[in-house]
C-alpha cells in the first residue's frame, strides 16, 4: 500500500554502489563479464547512477583490478551515469584515459581512519585530493566527495559533528558537486543524522548537495534514511542485495540494501524509477555468483522458499 | 552518541514478547527451566513488561505447553508485569488459576487470517473474546488486545485502514486497556503506520492507548517504529534477539529485535531502563539454546568475532 508522509520528497535518486563499494568488500573476485552483466542488469532495473569501479591500486583492492577492462565493455548511454572512485592523481589519469565523466574521492572525518585507509593525516589527504579535484573540474568532470566515519569511528568512538563539518567544508570548498556522508560503521541514529545534516546546512552545504551512505551493522540504516529524507536529502546511497562492507573498519557489515530502501520509498509513494522485481532477480543472481544468500531482507522475503 | 530528535517521547516502554511470541515460533522446544532463566535475565536487563507465555491449547502450540509450570517458578515482583496470552474463556480460567493479573487477546484485522489463526470469522472471534474481556475486567485484570495483519495480509493483500479501525474499535469498546497494532507480515512503511495511528486517534483510540508490533520481514520494523514514536506512541513490542515469527503467516520472519530498538532509542536519548550489554548477553545465551545465531544486527555486531 502506498501512503505518503508529510515532509518527504516526491522523488529520491538512488546512488547505487553495489559494483564498487559492494564488490570491493567481498572475498570473492567476480569476473569482469559478470561485473558488466551486473551493471547492465542494475541499469535495466531502472538505476541511473551506478558507481562502477575504483582506480585504486590493485595491490590494495584486487577485487577491482579490472576497472579499465570493465569500463571498456560497459554500454554507454547518455541517461546512465557511471561514477568511479579515484584515490589520487594517478587514479584520475586512469579515469580520464578510460573516458570517465564522473569521479568520486574518499575522505575521512577522523585522523585514525585517514591513517589506516589513506596512510595520511586528514590534512595530507586533503592536500592529495586538491589537485585531483582541480584537474577533474578543469576537464568538466562531476566530482563527488565521500566523508567516512561521520557518526562514529571504531578507534576514536564518537565523532564530533563540527569535526565532520570541518572536513566536509574543506572538500566542498575545492568545488565538489556532491558530498556523501558515510556512517561507515553503522552506529548512528536518527537524531545524530538530522543534526549532521542541519550542521552542514548551517555551514553552507545544503541538503540538495548532500547524499547519505548508511551501513546496516546495527540495523539503523533505514530509520536513519527516513530522518535524512525528512531533513531534505534526496540522494541515498545503497548497494543491490546489501553486498559489501568495509574491510578496514572493525565490525562494519553491509551497506543498506537497495531493495530494502526501495520497499520503504515505494511504500511512501516516493518515485525511484526502480523496478523492484528486476532488482531482486539481479541480486539473487549476484548472490549465486558470490556463493552466499543476499543479506537484504526484501530479497530474502521475495525469493521462493527452499 | 546520544542526540535527541524533536517530536519524540522522552521515555518508551518496551513490551518484551520474546518468551511468548518469540519462543512460540521457534522449532526448538525450550525446557521450562531455560524459559524461567530467560525471563529472569530479561528482567535483570531492565525489561519491566514481559509477555511470558500463552494459555492456548498445547495441541496448537506445543512450544508453550508448560505455561502453568513456568508461571509457577517465575519470581514475582510488584515492579514486573507478566502478561499472558489467552485465546478464550478456558485460557482465562487457566490464567486466573495461575495468579495472572495481566492478559492479552489476539484478534485479526482480516477475515482470512481470523479463519486460519482462530478458525472463526472476525465477528465470531469478537463474540468469543467478549466474555473473556468482561470476566477479566470484573476480576480487576489489565487486558491488552492485539490486532494482527494491520498493514497487509498474505492472502488478502492490502488491508484498508478503516477495516483495521473497525476491529480495533470493537475490541477497545469491550474495555481493553491497550491495543497493539501488529504488522504481522512486515510489509508496512512509515506513511501507512502514521495513517493507521492517526485514524485510530480520530476514532477515539489515542496514541497513549496504542502499542506497535512490527516484524522485520522487509527490513522496515525500525523505520516504522520511528514513525510511530513521532505519531505519539510510547509502547513498542520487541523480541529479545529478534527470535520468533508467525507460523501461520507466509513469509513472516522475526519480530523487531529488542536490541536493535534499544540501540535506536538510546541513540535518540530516549530512556528505556534497559541495560543493553546484559540484554545482548541474554540473547546470545538463548541463541545457543536455540542452536542458531541471533538475527538481531546489534547482537551480531556486539558479539565477539569467531
């Protein structure tokens, strides 16, 4: 039954991260042909923004070592956006060489995670990103900035909101188009999410330039999404079938499953453009490739019983 | 981090259903000594209202055949409430004989589920409940009424809100103290939940007399709870460790896990009286008794990695 709720948007853009954030954090290395089929099927299910891969060094993420090969075989369509993650200028060079028009950079709200994930201080990581963003913008690329650990950090505990806003502001001041707030370890709750979004607005980063990126480690991803929608956010990151996690963060489990998000949004009468049945079929197929059941509750509920 | 959100209550009463709704729907029959230990540990973790068992005929629910024996060994404390489910007058007789002071009856918002679960039409089931409630009230008992299938029914599909309100009104007109709205198959979303609560208020059943009972089949239980809190509800049903389901409803999986609920409420600065660490330890112990991992995300996240 579709029943709207006051104060929510009419339409939400789902930023699909399964092929990148999902597959990057799975033990199984999926062949490039299956990755391409995954992206094509996600697009056929109505997803229009699909983060496809990462130009990080294959030594760090062997799961995505085939980035160039994947981009080479993916069908291009003016209605489809394929952002790719680039960690540094070398990554940007590779993204440009492969015809990418959208990139994402990945910052941290905490010093400990910056050191562990980027091997740099926050300041050093921002220095590394500055020429990436500058060159990308000069080439006319769209640039998203991720900020991770925005609700808590496994080593530092609570992360002060003004510390997040400080990193966000420095990234957006470089000229990034969109900022994705990532609760990488899934500890946040709806009041904290609302306060984060309001603090960004107060610092000049309105909800129209924000996305939210929740992990379901503590089961909070969807209620946090509801709070974010109410605070004006209209772009939500999700991973088809709930695949992925974060190998560098303790106790981080999968991303919010796209299907669970779509179930809530469609129930609220919010348009996503997604065909849920096609999406579930795609996630069931990918779960077979990964050799384990999908962690998405909706995928489980809509799959035939054994 | 505890960050409140405007429009939510300061305190929420958790109505713990694990020993009844949880264990009733597990394949394993738990020995009475373990059930007693379960209830005692839940109380020690701070839960004050614990639905302990059901006086339904053992032929239908062998898992709870030891109801009288369990109540006989449970420690009594004026601060602890132990409601028990009673299906009919025979069940009420047994509850009274065992010193119960709180009972619950279990109605259905749909004809199909009434037939399948109660072997009666809705009208016939209400006729069966009327003398139960009348006699219970005459004895000074507190009476809760459940209404199941309030958001959808596996056989009938969407359930009109006025159909739910009609059954609710007839139950509350009997003199019941509290009405628990049950999304038995977990299909509801936050707009529908809000509309249901508002429709009950318009019919004279205010949010102060309502509880909500969500299943996490489609991952919606916690965002629906957030919507219910915003609509004024302050009593939330949950099952420690997320155990249980509903054997008579297709594709129904576990109840909202008490731990996942507590994580959100405490994050919102809402008082529950629950010690989360003790609760998680209790659910891990019960998961061992049931021979499978707890489906609660919080229990999984806070358990030592294998």
